C-alpha cells in the first residue's frame, strides 16, 4: 500500500482492490481501505456507526512518516491559489485578525 511503486502510480493498485475487494482490510497497517464512491457516501452519511477512536488512541507513529519538510513549498503553492478555494466567512461572523 505504501510501497514506492504504489505511491508513484497508485491507480492500478487501488483500481485492483476496488474491483476485487472494495472494502479492503489491510493486515499490515491494520486499517480498512474503502475504495468505492457509493460506499464512502454511505459511510459519511452513517458516521455515527463508526469511530475514529482507534486511530486517535493509536500510539504508533504515522506510516508512512508525515514529511513536514516541505511546509515552505506548501506555503508558496497555497499563496498562489485563487481566493475561490478559500472558505468565506458569513456576514457578521467574527474571525481571527
């Protein structure tokens, strides 16, 4: 799932599990991978039946490791995004100044 070839070109990997095992249990990382849109919509609409407590309480570090060394690059690209991609505060809402 996090091998270099899958990270480089994920389409064939996720396409295969979407076709063969759309609600996939990944034994190595101990997580579910949901690959079909309809299943994700159902999960989102029935979120009260599921919990992220396992993830929130997992003492293991993130894998693959989260590389935060590119924050400067992120800031450069985020600054180039049109304002249409940013949330708009409703009139009268207080915000951080």
